[in-house]
């Protein structure tokens, strides 16, 4: 990528839940943009919105749209990325991809800046943004891994519906209204664009996010398992995950069990590490009912950690509660942080 004072930036999926937050984050950090190119499907072409005080018009995402683009942020699903990211790279852009399309590709760095920012330097045109649930967990665990080592991670997630996009947010509103009004439609298995067939989400808990794999884990669970090992450069780390969708709108919460590489570690030591880590906020004051919740984390860029406690039976075992806004640190904010690091490294060359 050429060194410039201002860059041409494309956003693919700009009308989506993640794309909208990307615009907010670029404005927030006053990202050095020369030309912003907002892209989505043909359905949205011609829609206008305000960016940095100017009206911009959405265009259809096609290969030609990437001429002269320096940085392309993708969040329009895996098939769009698989089809168009190579076209963007061919035309000289660096792609920061929010989908699972390239994450496990050996040539593609998978980056959470608080953990492995330097991996960005090895990119060959595509840098992947991890899954939302992976990002908040690895960032919270990295200071502990660095200090004491990590032997095992077992996570159960409590994920909001916005992780499935705008349609899923509307679906939860509609179903909630329908249930409260006694509409019988509620008991059906409803088709939704993002997940082909699923049970009702209102007043429910679904132990399935994405499709089932041959090993009986879901793809979302396997993303957490494989991505964690790759980001931390710990291929032998033992990781297991259960991912659950719940009926609230924003932020994901996680109950994380870890075994550290030292039996003498104490809760205050772990609290101290979390407190000092960039981008992580310790909210662990049970005397005053202090712990994070999805509502308290909504709209924030940080990752919040509370309820740190020692396992009753396992001397090197600990439990943590980790919460972050899935659309911000889990997606748009992490991508913009990667873009910032990319231009920082680019100008150092
Ligand atoms: P969403 O609200 O459903 O938005 C989907 C976006 O993709 C819309 O802008 C849509 O444009 C666009 N799109 C759909 N088909 C397209 C096509 N053929 N060509 C160009 N654009 C197309 O979903 P979202 O929550 O923003 O998520 C989008 C994607 O980001 C997900 O599929 C996922 O891969 C990724 N994601 C990543 C994370 C993460 O943690 N890293 C989190 C959430 C999502 P229209 O408005 O024109 O339909
Ligand atoms: C979050 O391609 C698709 O249908 C998108 C599925 C999806 C993903 C994914 O696999 O890219 C929806 C929501 C993610 C993600 O970040 O892993």
C-alpha cells in the first residue's frame, strides 16, 4: 500500500449492522480518509447518508468499485468476501475482512490488536477480523496467558441477536410483540435470512449458532476454538466452547473457565493484570454488585471483565465473566483498529 496522508476507503456491507458501526468508528477516530466508497447489494444502491458532514451515496459492490481503493473493509457475509475480496486485492487494496471466509487461511493474519498487532505486517492483501465472541475472550485472556501461561479454556457464550444482523434484531422485536399479544405464530419454526431455519428466539435460549459440523460442535463454536489458537499462536491450547443465542439486542457475554500454568496464582493477581491491560476494564466489585452486563457494555469500545474467582476443586482453575459490544469491539471497532495499525506500519516502512 502506497504511503499517503489520506486514504481511499471502501466499506462493503455499509447498510448492515456492522457496516453502520464502521462508519461511526471511522468518524470517531477521524480516520484519514480522502474518498469514502460505501458499497452494499443492488437493493441499496442509490441510498444516501451523511458521513463527516457530507452526503454520500451507496453503490452496488462490484469488482470495478475497487479501482483506486487503498483499504476495503468487508462485512457482507462470507460469500461476498470470497467473491469480491480477491478482486479488491487485485486492484491494489488491502482488505480487512469481517467474515469467516479467510480467517483460517495460513497466508491471512487474524488480528486482535491487543493480542497480535504485529501479525498485520505479514499480510499479503487480506487481514481477517476474528469472530465477535473470539475477540473479547482472547483480549481478556491474553494478559493472563502472557504472565502465567494458559493450559485450558472452556467457554459458554450468551450472545445477543444483533450478531445475526439487522433482520435478527427486527425478528426479536416482532416475536416479542407477537408473544405478548398471544399470537399463535410464535410456536412455529421460523425462517430468517441469516440462519435458514431456527426455533423462536423471543423468551427462549438457542444452543445453536450457525450450522452443525461433523464433530457435533457448531461452526460458531469451532470458530472460537480454532481462531483462539491461531491468534494466540498456541496451537496446542485446549479450548472448548458452547455458543448460545439469547433474546437481548446488543453485546455478548461469556462465562470463561481457564486453567493457568501456575498453581500459586491468586484472584488479586489476575485482577491486577486485567486492570492494567489496554482496552480491558476490570468491573469486579461484588460487595457493591459490581460486574458488567450486556446493557452496561452496549455502545462501549472496551471489553469488561468481572466475577473473577478461583475454582473450588482445581488449584490452577479460574472463572471469569467477559462482556463486550459485539458490533463494536467484536466487529467494527476491531476492524478500524486494524486499519489504524496498518497505516501506522505502512508509514514506518
Ligand atoms: P446485516 O445487518 O444483515 O447486513 C448485511 C450487509 O451485507 C448489508 O449491508 C447488505 O446490503 C450487505 N450485502 C448482502 N448481500 C450483499 C451482496 N450480494 N453484495 C454486497 N453487499 C451485500 O449483517 P451484519 O450483522 O452487518 O453482518 C454482516 C457480515 O459481517 C456477517 O455476515 C458476518 O460475516 C460479518 N460479521 C462479523 C462479525 C464479527 O464479529 N467479526 C460480527 C457480525 C457480523 P443490503 O442492505 O443492500 O442488503
Ligand atoms: C457472524 O456468510 C455468512 O452467512 C455470514 C455468517 C456470519 C459470520 C461468518 O461466518 O462470517 C454471521 C455472523 C459471522 C462471523 O463473524 O463469524
